């Protein structure tokens, strides 16, 4: 027996990890499942390395998240909702009492301790003005597109005082900020629009002069201060196509007012996490691994790998010890401090079989080398021929990893239980394989993806592992788009499931919240080059026919608006195809409730069981 969808959803997740400055404790956020309320519960816990015990900061229905250690390591701050809006709470380790630190009208979105530990800086939305409130009361709530923005405010609140605003009159959206010594830096975009996130400016506030200064314009942010506050690292793109180019790590010297790019020998995005005496702590993707390490200003990298197939998702360091979440092909995600395991999700696999994970490689007809994850049953018989399901990741700059029990949309374990093999291709455009590979699908969406998928199927067919006449395809987001394209573009598939997928690039471009995505991948707007939009859209090929297709979509999806689902459904229905559609009310681009994930997986199991096994 393998993990069921319900058991899979019940495995705790750890969205935040924070190591104390002295390395003795780690505070982490644990997300568990509340089936009765159809909600996820979040509780901050503190693990002590000496006693090897963890203590929750909150229990029951009182959620807490995003822990931060005070500079003296004597207290933990965290966010917890009051009347639906997050406020900062502080818990001293030496006592059991918790103090509510903020009462922000619009709640707290981000926060950091002051260096001296006497207060906390936090980010909140600017409250509605009297005029805005009157307009809403009179006419109802409406906004002018690309005009009515709720900008951010930055506040400082001492431990025994009121909140003081630090960003008066500056209309910005803060993506991140950091504090060190007598300085504070923010990475801020001109608007909250997703497309403006690549046009951030790094601004510095000097506590002595009480003035703001713009250090760098038009970068991608991720600003972090050196321990002495004299330098700022940040990221920027050399290539204007942010979807296919690598970001670059750079350092700004506050004293000389000069900036230099750090030539890091990594052909991928590099994300700075923080800056310690040991160097800048960074994360990056490397094929089917996620890696962490330190880099100095000369570009020398000190990797901190977690084994040959390890994936490190989150990490926190004081420069000596490192707290992180790690998973491998045989172990689920758990929290570690250095090599010491803090949690133990392996208990969820007790008396359960593990799926065999194999990383395989194949070459397309066009010469592109593709890597993928092949999942097989624990008792796999090489003499047998199996039906196959191709499970396509999103992104496109996502990656499939050889891990156990991580997919909440495509029930890999259940498919294996049903007797299928599962192939997860890291098609062109996937992260971890370098800039050239990530840009190989420009002006080639769908068509190139189809070649990557089909050549992988052909390889398994030639090896006698699968029945090439009994293959299904499933995906979510960009994976849903590829599933829809493959299903309508050819007759190679027996069943398909399209989750939150693009079906018409023209419809997508005019409705999505990331309008820059399509012109950068298709190299033009639809009214200038309608040809490329048609050639790469599944709707163009609907009249060719399609296998039985299940469509799943969130009604409140702004990333891939639900019109894409209705368009595919109507096209398949009108052409007499076997199609079924499930619209999840109030769900955005991904499932936010455990019941939604459970329904999505169970619908997919039933669909492929019915359409392929029979």
C-alpha cells in the first residue's frame, strides 16, 4: 500500500525556518491539516538542540507563522491573526506570557527586529483615505485598472511605544527589507502589480540622518545588508527577458556609492537569503536538486549540499550552523539543524511502500537533452509492460524532483497503486538546467514541449516498459497547458487532465495578472503576431479531436483566468468529445484548502482509472 491522497495531505509542511543567533534553537512554522474545518492550521514551534524538544507558541485554532528571533535570542516574534488581519506577537523564552506588539489597521505583511532589539519594523498596506472610504460607501467598491493601488507603509514600533511611519509620501510596494546596524534597506516596486516586480529599486534609510536614499534603480530586489551595514547585495537581470535569463548577484558599496556585479559560477538564478560573516548565503537550482551555500564578493562559492539527490527548500543560518528543510528520493521533507533531524515525517510512511524514483535522460529528435523522473512500483517487474501517465510540472520554470509524497495535484502514489508508471519530464524551459535550456521554448511553447514529452514516451516504449497505446497526460498551470496542447495536437494519448491550464494564449494575455509573460515567451503581442498565438494554443487544434479530458480550475484564478477552462470545455463539447469540467468556487490558481486538494486528486484517480484501465 502506498500513501493515499488523504494521508499525503496530512503530512506536515514547514513554510518557515528561523535559526537563533547563537545556534541553540530553531523556530519553525508547522502546517497541519484540520479536516473538520477544511483548513490548514499553522503553529510556530521552537526546537531546543540541547533538550531535543519542541514547544508550540500557539495551539488549537489560534494560528501563528513567520517566526523571527530577537537579536539577543531571548524572544521569538511571530504573526497571528486578529479579526482576520495578522499582528505581531512576542513570546519570551523565559516566560509563558505572550504580548501583542502591533494593532495595525491593515495588518502586518512583513517585519524584522531592530538591531538593538528595542523594537520592530513592519510593513502594512496604507489605510484607506477619508475620500476613498466615502467613495466606497457611496458607490460600492470599484477600482480603476492600473490606477487604484494600495501602496505600502513602513513603520517602526518600540517595545513600549506607538507605531511611527517611515515612508510618508513614498508610493511603493515593498517586496523585502533588511536591517543592520544604523541602516535599513527596502526592495520596492513602483506598484503592487506582479509585472512591476522586476522593476524594483533598492532604497536605504539612515537612522542618523533620518533620510531615504535610492541606491539602485530597476533591479529585481532581494536586498540584504552586510553585517556592518556598509554594503548591500541585490539581484538584477542583464537580459531584459526575465523569464528566460539568469538574474545576477550584485553588491553596492554605501561608502563609495558604487555597484559591481558578482560573477557567480552558477548558470541559474541565484537568490540571496542573508549576509553573514561567512559571506552571502544563497540558494539556487541544479538539475533535480535545490542547493544552498555561501559566496564571497570574489564569486567563490562554498556549496552546502544535502547529498546526491537532496533538495533543500528553506534555510536559515548564523554563519556557522544551518537550519533547513530537506528531502531525498527515500526521505520526506523534514527540518534539520546541520545534520541533526528536528522533525520526523518518516512516521507517515510507516507500513507504506515507497515509490521507486529514477532519474532518466533522453534526447529529442531536435537534439535537446531532456531529464525526467520515472516513478515505478516498489515491486516493479522489468518483464512487464505498464500503462503510463505523464505528469507535467508548472512554471514553465519549475522542476520535477525525485521526492516522496510532495505532489498535491497529481497523485503519483495512487497512480502507482493503480498499476501505472509515471513520467515527470523536466521539459525545455525548466529551472536548474541553465539559461539556454530555460529559453529554449521561446516562440516554441507547446510544440517544443510536445516533442520533449513524446520522445520520453517513445524511449520507454522502445525499452518495452510501457504500452505506447495506453498513455495519459496530466498537469497543473503550465503543466495543464502542456497537457491540453498534447491532447489536442496529437492522437497519442488515451486520457488527459487539464488543471488551471492555458488553452488560448490570446485569452490568457488579455486576462492574466502577468501580462509580460506571453510577449516574452511568444516574442510579440497577439495583435502584432496573431499567428504565433494561434500556433501555440490548444484551442487551434480542438477540431482535430481529443482523448477523454478532465478540466479542473479555480473560479477565482487571476493567474490563469477561468475563461481558459470554459473555452476548452465548450470547444471539446461542441466537437463531440468526451469532456468533464470541475470549477472550484473561490479557489485561486492553486488549492488553498485540504478538501480542494483531496477532490482534485480523487477526481484524477477516478478519471484515469475509468478512461485507461477499462
